[in-house]
C-alpha cells in the first residue's frame, strides 16, 4: 500500500489580490482555496499570522497569539453591516497591486476599522463575542492593553513607557486600563473580527479537504505583549532590557553570523509550571491551523546565546535547550503534535535525534540540496519523513536562483538530464518546472511549492531576503494569474506522483 503523500502551495495571505492594497481573508482567499482544490493539492502553507512589528515581518510580531488586523477583510465587514458601502467607494483606487505599501495601507484600513468599531459598539453583542472573550482571556486583555498603551506612547518600545505601566505595577494597570478603555475595546474588537473571519476561512478549507499549514517561530519579539506581560519567562535585567539575545553563529554565508535580537527564554522558570505558556501557544495555534511548522526547531536542542551588548553574533555560545523534556510534557497535555520541524542550517546529530524521537518530519530545500552536492540531493529526494520545497520564503524564486547560481547550474543540468529531456539551452522557466516535478517525484511525505515558482516568476517576486530591510514581505500576485495552464500542470503532477490523490 502506498504511503500517504500530500502537496500544497506556500503563500502568505498578504500576497493575495485585493482592492485594498494588501491580501486579506475575503473573497480572494476562498478563490485561492478553490484553486488548490482544482490543482488536486490539499495544503495551504502560510507564514506567522500575528500583528506585524519591525520591518513588517511576520516573524517580528507584537504577539505570539493575536492575529494581524491588516488581514481583516473590509468587504466582509461591509457584508456584516459594520461599514456602509458608500464609505468603500472613497477608498483610493491607485494602490500598488504588485507590492504592499504597508504604511499607506495601515492608515487607510485603520480609518475603516475605526468606523466599523463605532458601529459595532452600538449593536447588541452576539453570543460568540462573549465566547471569544472567555476562550482567549489568557492573552487577549494583556495584548489589547499593550497595544493601547503603545499607541498612547506614540509607538515607543514598552520599557520606555511610564514606569508604573512598563513594569506592570497594579496602580499603572488600573490607571491605564481606565484611561484607555475605549482603545482597549477597539483592539479586542479587531481580534474578534480577525479570528471570526479566519475561522470561517479555515472551516471552508477543511470542508474542501484542504489543511492549513501554519508557522510557529521559536522566539518572540522583544517589543511584544508576550515579553511585557510575561517578563519572568525571559532573560531580562531589572530594567527590562535583554541580557542575552538569539541568533546563529558565523558560517559559510555570513562571517559575523546572524544577530536576531530576540530575547531568550528562561527555560528553568518555564519548566516549573510545565511550560504552561507554551501549552497555550500550541493549543491556540492548533485551533487556527492543521499543521505547524516550528521555525528554528534546533533551538529546542541548543540555541546560540549572544550577549545583548554585542553588535554581531560572533561572540555567542551554544546553550542547551529544553529538549526532549519539553516535547514530552507538551504532548502529554496536548497529545501528538502535528508538527514539521524546520531543521535547516547548522544541524547536529543531537538535533536529528530530538526530531526523530518524536517522529516529526524535517525539511529539505532543493536549492540547498543542489548547492550541497550530490549526497545532499539524495538525502532530499530519498527520505519519506520530510517536507520538500523548491525554496521557501527566505529563498530566491527558483527562476531567479537558477539564473544567478552559476556554480550550481552544471549539477542541476546533470541531475535533471537523468529524468527529463533538457539541455544547456533549456530556459529558466522550464528548469523551474522540472525542479517542481523533481520535488513531486521525491519520496517526501509533503511537497510544498512557493506560488512564485508555480508562476515561474523571477527574483523580483522574492518574498524575503534575510538580513535586509526594504521590499521584504511585500510581494503580491494579480487576479487572473492562476490560470488553467498552471492548474493543469499542478493537477497532472499531483495525479501522477501523489498517491492520496489517485
């Protein structure tokens, strides 16, 4: 009997088409699910869904629990009677359809959100609103207060606020909760609307037989409600400043390593209550998604600890993480986790041992495999308990990668010639589709293709260039690009290679 295999597309919702300058949870997200169904694919992988902070990165969020308000659909708010249609007629029509202008979109959508909130206040509250408040009290009130106070202090990092609220003295909590009650309720409303819309979308996906594949970054942003409201769990000094931060050591790609700057956990403190904060994090995320990618999984075995006053990651050291004890306790409380471990980069035998102990699939990237030589290609193609990608959000598109990878081209051609009719004059688009097919031909349990590769796009469609700021996280596709040619190609590959769809 053939082993179960599943295929899908990596696409963050911000990249969907819409008239509002950014993809959202409205009509186009439902059409994308129907596109996946036509392609005979059953996974939609997204990036972290939280409210974005520094650099508009979904990996630098103001909360590990909250949703990104920018993903709330304006049209769905109007459908609920929270926005008059004539207000939508005034929304600018000259927005960039190819890139998200976060600054402009945030201002424009917030104006409409404020109108919707004003309308919502006047209406009788539905029963599910009170259920939402109850089910999310673990994080919701702290998050809403955090955002309200942050806005009050003009966006300042929390340890720069007035002392009584920065360090959560009861008098500060009481004073600002009363002073900013309206703003707190606004942020609660925004979260209610996000999760209402998201849950409808996820339910529709699941009725189509499509799984949502979410993302859980191991570390959280310093400037977040999580650190502010749970400072005892983080490696901070008495003034609330990080003592040590996260990153990765120097390697072939970076002589100074990567200095991420995220605060590190005090795992010894977290263990005292059986990692209750993490239990809630998994529990709440699993209500939103069907599968979880754990970003930087190796950090649970050992993480790179950098003194916070350093400018680079050079002078860090490896420190043991919570390891097997952590996942044993989490799974004791939540049962078997539907997890895929991102195990890229500097991976030791101990990291592999931890992943295999819990039977979590790992990840393989074809770009990296070809750059690593034939032995790495074999590892990528011959293992079942893996998710295989052409590239991820951090990679160049496959067309761009092949075009610029002059040293790798000969090996790519040599390998693809064993399976396909190609030669040195074969263009980048055809090579891209052969690499997509190679991923489908692999033995991997999961085959995930970035939408940019299915669209055969070049480097201008790259989602993120790690270590840089600028146009990262802005790429969008346009209506009409998901045409029958692409549908037929992907459906044929799925029909031919993925046993569950035969």
